């Protein structure tokens, strides 16, 4: 079955630690996205990528980094510079990333700080 | 910049009709999408309006008025399973999809 896989489902970070969230898709989509969702709030865009080896900052990119070495994979690293990382992180993909397309979402990763 | 505003909560009874509104401010508007998200789950796509008017998909309909920078999602014959958060979203000249603040719909028996 085609889809987007995020792992792990739950992740805990210690102070000063970098952690990486995995996102893999087998939908052959060009565009991939990372969103952050805080309790009771909407989705805020962290980073997005429309093509391999290229990505753009979203509205809240500070304290995060990404890579897009393969079309299927778009990992997100939450660095120690992100002082309030506790949130639900959602990865998504779409066919072309033209800003008006249907997004397909993974099941999310809940990140908490120890 | 882009922003999309929605009511934070809406309550309705089973079998009723409910309307969830969305007003937006965007640069280079490309259309309005709607997503449903159950608690702890992933958002799923419901509908998309590129042009003014009503789009119908089963029990769900979505409306767009570009001149008023306004849209809504209409849910008919409400069922308990419709209890979820609903988000409007819009893309623009920057080719990124921005989501609204979300509306929590509670369907009561």
C-alpha cells in the first residue's frame, strides 16, 4: 500500500540533545512538508521541499533542520536550539507542491522533553 | 502574509446541519481546501474550491467566495463520527499550504 510512514510514534528528548524524526513516502510525490501542531491549535509549517536536494523554510524554521537527499525521505532534526520542542509533528507529501494541492499526511510523531 | 481564521468550537446534534466558516487573507490566493482531523490522528483531505461556488461531496459541501475572502464547510446529516477538528487551508504565491486555526466540532446525541 502507498503512503507516508513516520517514526517513531513517540519520542523523548533530553535537554541539549538533537533528535531526528523520520518521514518516508512511497507515493512518488515530489513535494514533502513538515508541520508542527501544538495542543488545540492549527498546523504551522516548519520546512518544505519541492525537489530532491532543495528545501525552503516555513513560518517556524528556527531550531529545526531538514535534508532531502532522496525523493522518498525527508527527515526533520529538532536541534537543541529549539527551546520549546514539545509538540505533535506531522509530515506530508503532495504531487507537485504548487500550494493548492491535496496533502497526504503521516500518522505523526509526538515529541516530549524529559 | 497569509492567515486563515475559523471559530474555535462548534456544537451540534446528531442528524443536524452545521456550517464551519473560514475567512482568509492571503497573497496570491490559489483556492481553499478543507481537512478533517480526529483526536491524535492525521489530517485527511475533504474538499477543495478553486472557483467561487459550492462543491458537494456526499454529506459534505464546501463553498468559496473570492470577493468576500470567505469560505465554509457544510456538514449534513451529522453523525457522531463527524466529531473532529476541521481546518481550512490555502496556498499562495509561495507554493506552500498554510492552515487555519482549526474548529473543534462536537456532535451530541
